[in-house]
């Protein structure tokens, strides 16, 4: 059986920086025209990373991939197909901001080979979008999804953010209702996280911004489960919901430990035993590529592998299967895991049935604290 792998391409350019975003990006336009050539250089000298593996997912993320000219994106895709064995049914995703899309661009992306679009709608209320420093407004968000669907995309994902200070329960419910009514069968819903190096993080440090109370977060999470469930969405991972089994095949690789190659500044790669990462700075990344310098890496030790296995699989509705865990770590490790999980099973936070360990859906929101009790040192 041929092993399937994924490729992630990080496009670091943005027109402006969102106040919550902690991903590496730059707001300058210098370097955009040459960036596709850099990516091609990188993939050419790293083409043996996924040797003897077939690629069945490709994901262009960022940053804002749609800031590159469609012809440049197409060129990169053509080289990927030339350098790697890409499955004919591969899922090929491009992230897009609503204000960057036009009917012509949607057509260009389809013709280039993209078959899935992830649109950063985030909210359908202008006040929330302005607070987060998003460039689009609510009307553009709705129109972008309809435009992508009318243009031919049949696999569309939306991003939503909850836990936004000032967001009412009614507004969150309306966000979910609008999203579920649009021609998209996948929704990623993330609670706002305030990271130290972001604009929100600096405001928090100055005492000018803070997270919403925990009880409001729990209420919004429960409303998320209820409304999307009623609209036919299956929660298959903590933050991800899909209709008609339209799971994100690419992101699923991160949760199930599959191999993947990351191209572009700050991108990570995993070959099954080692993790590698590119430098975050654009200048350093450029210098490393032009000198054919391989990225830094680390061997995943057994204890780290075991903890990551527990963490990533318990993020999913499938949870941890006894057979797979024992195959990777042995019977004694499985019995140890069950002992560590026993208290949380008795409280109903974790469920053990049919030789699978998984989270109760309602307990996913408090998963961080529970997961730490399941790790070995």
C-alpha cells in the first residue's frame, strides 16, 4: 500500500496584520514577485523528503496566498506535480480573504488546479471584524462564499472566531446560522486566543484588553455544538465541523501523525521520525534556500512521540484506538494510559468503549488540563 503524504506551502505576505494572528507574515510587498521562484528552489532540493510516498493533499496557507499572482501559484503547483507523485484525486486547498476574491480570480484558481477554498470570514458583524483588524466587512464575507460557490468550487471551508470581547450570545448564534446557510460544507471555529507577540497581546499586557469570562466561553462553545449539529454538521475534531464527510484531509494528517513536507518561511515538516522547520524571517529563509541549506530539525523521542500521539488523536472524534496505540508503544503503555485516564473517565470527561478512548464532546473545551494528566515525562 502506497503511503500518503501532504505538502504545506506557507505564503507569508499580508496587506495588514490581524490583531490576533501569531503566524509569521510580513506586510511589505517586496519579494512577492520572486517568492514563487524561491519555493521552487526549495522543493527541488528537498524533493527526496517524501521519497516513495504519494501526495494526496496540498495546502497553500499563510499569510495570504491570494496575494501572489494566480500564474505564480499555478507555476508552483506544476512544479509540485513534476517533483512529487501527486494523487489524481488530491485535495488542493487555497486560503483566501474575502476582500481579495473576484469572479475572475475564482476561475483562475480552479483552472490552476485548486479544488478546495478556505475563506477567512471570521465573523459576520462589522464591529468584530474592525476590532480584529480584518480588511473585509460582513457583506464581503457573505458575497465571497457565494462567489466561490458560483464560480465552481464545490469544497469550501469557512473560519469563524468566538470568544471575541463584546460579542453577544445572539451575535454568535447569528454568525453560526449565517455560516450554516451559506454554500460551504466545512466550518473551522476557533476561540480567540491572545498571544503575547500580537497586537491583542500587547494591549493585554498594558491592561487594555482581556479574554471574556470562562462561563461565556463555555456558553458560546455549547451553542456552537448545538447550532451546527442541528444544521447537519458533524464535529470531527475540537474546532472542525463538516457536512457530508467533507473533512479537511490535509489538516487530518497533523492529527493522525502522517508525514508532510512544509515549504516556505516558518513551515514545518515531519517524516515520521524527525521534525524540521524553516526559519521565520523572510531574509533568513531566502539566504538558506539560495545556499541550499537544509532546515533545522529534531528526532522525536519515544516519550515525545507518545505524548503527541495522545494529544493529537484525542483532538479528534475518533480518539485513540487500542490496537493502534499498542502497535506503536506496546501493551504496557496502553494499560498505563488507561490508569492515567481513569479519573477523567469516572467523571465522564473521557469515554472508554469499544477499545477506544475519546473525549466526551462537551469536555473538549476543557481538554488542555485533562491532556496534561495523560502525558509521561
